[in-house]
C-alpha cells in the first residue's frame, strides 16, 4: 500500500475491524498489507478531514494508526455496519451516510479562500495551471 497525499481511512473488507487512518506523508511511504488485497479506502483533503472530524492533521502526519484510537465511533460504524457480503455500492452508501452524519455534528468554520480554490479545482476536474489560474481568484 502506498500513501501519497491527503488523509486516508482504509479497512480490510473481509475484516472491517482492521481499520486505519493514514496521515499526509511528505515523502513516499510504503507498507505491507499481506498477500490478498481487499481493502476499501476513503481519501480526504487535509483540511476536509480536520473540519469533518475535528482531528489535527499534524497528529497523523507520516504515520498510520488504528482508526479506533483516532475515531472510535467511525471505527465502530465500519466494524458493525459493513459486512463482507455487502456490495461496494452498499458500502459506499453506508459510509456516505455516516460521513454526512458526522458533518452535521461539527461546528465547521469555513475558509472562503480555501473553498474558492477547491471549487476551481473541482470545476477544472483537478487539472489546472496553479501559477496562472489560482492567481485569478
């Protein structure tokens, strides 16, 4: 498994109790996950993870930690609600509902400059000339 940016929550589909969070890494980080790969992951922008879960991204930098030590409620949701027989679509629905639930309980302070940049990146489908296009904002 390779983590290359952002903050990731990932778990073993066959054994959801094996859930982890990996912080932003400044350099290439690789770690073993066994012979079979059946993991499901969620990638968060650094700021989004912090706003959504109230966790300081610095505490996660350059490391992987058990999710139950960082977000015990979210870890419990993954462990109790996701079953191996579930389709990817159903798992996506469960995770989306749980993330939306978390977002309604957080007191989020929005940074309009950041959101303007994020909106532009989204409109450009992730492809933009940062030296030219970000200066327009």
